[in-house]
C-alpha cells in the first residue's frame, strides 16, 4: 500500500475499548464505537481446529474462566467460556469473539480494523497464513482492507504468502539490529512501535522508506501530543474515554 494512500485514521482503540470493556470481545468493540472510534485493534489466534478467534494471551486464565492454552482447545469449547466476568459484573457471560463476528461487526458498521496476528507459540507462520486468508475473504468487497500486524516476522511472512495485497505492519518493542530491513523484506506498509521508541530521526527514516509510523499503547496526553508533533500516523490507545478520535 502506497504511503500516499493511507486510509486509516490517527486514533485506534486498543483491543476494542481499552480497559473500559473486556478486551477483545464484541462488547468492548461496542463500547469503543460508543466513544466515537471507527478503527480498532485486536489480537487474533487459532483454536485447535483452526478457527480464528480473539485473545491476547496464550493461556485462558487471565481473561476467561477457562484453563490452559487457548490454541489447544477446539472452538466449540472456547465459544462456551465466559470472557467478561473477569472485567466486571456488567459484562458477565460475554463470550470470546470469533474473528468472523468481529469482521462482520466492523464491515456492517463501517469500522476499520488492525488485526494483530498473535500466534500460539510455535505456530507463527501457520497462524499468519490462516488469518490473512480468512481476512482476504471477509473483506473481499470492502473499500478499505484490514491492517495485519505482528511481532513475529514468520507470521507476517505467512500473511504475505496467503494474501499479499493486504497491508502489513511490523510490531516492535525494541529496535533490534536490521529492524528496518526486516520490515522492508516483509513488504510492510507500517512500523508499529512502543511509543517511547519514536524520535524525529526514526520517524523520518521510516517515512522516507515508504512506511507509516504507528504507536502503542498511548494513554497519556503528553505522549500523544509528542507523537502528533513528530508527525506519526497512528496512535493506539486504551483511553477511549480521554482522547476524542475526531479531534
């Protein structure tokens, strides 16, 4: 995707609604939408029977009433778990979200999506391939495709193989050697960094290389103001109640 044709807004709601709803659930997406957000970030992995679903952690304990590794359970079992009670009584009984349900929510409401490919350890390329292939089918008639991102180069390589036309972004928590070359080799449209890593020379270097500059997870006004001053292209936030996406 050309740097001159970037269709995504500056503000992106982290995991649906940040911390205002149970992350990566349909309920959280609804909360984020109520706050005016029209682009969302979420984490997608595969069940044991290769159904893409939303969850950040490899294990189920933190955000559901299940136990063990999510990717080792079939979707029929995962779909029965409570993914809301851990957050608050308001969301008790909220199920895990299938990727399909989130895709339809976004497509039916004109929302945009940043899909973080979050593979169960050891399944990066397979997950990248499967998620990208399903995204390609779901968004086949959409004007704006989803943005696929991952910390795992192998996941992005799998995504590129399955759906080369979908834009990709490399996630970084540090700046390892050859990070820019890695992103270029993967044909990335964006670098998505821990917001503290951006400075003026790095932003300029990435943009000069034809890629966009996005940040996670930005929850303070001073940090957001700094990133806007630097001219970065996307801000992923938990604070959907603090930052107006239309400002």
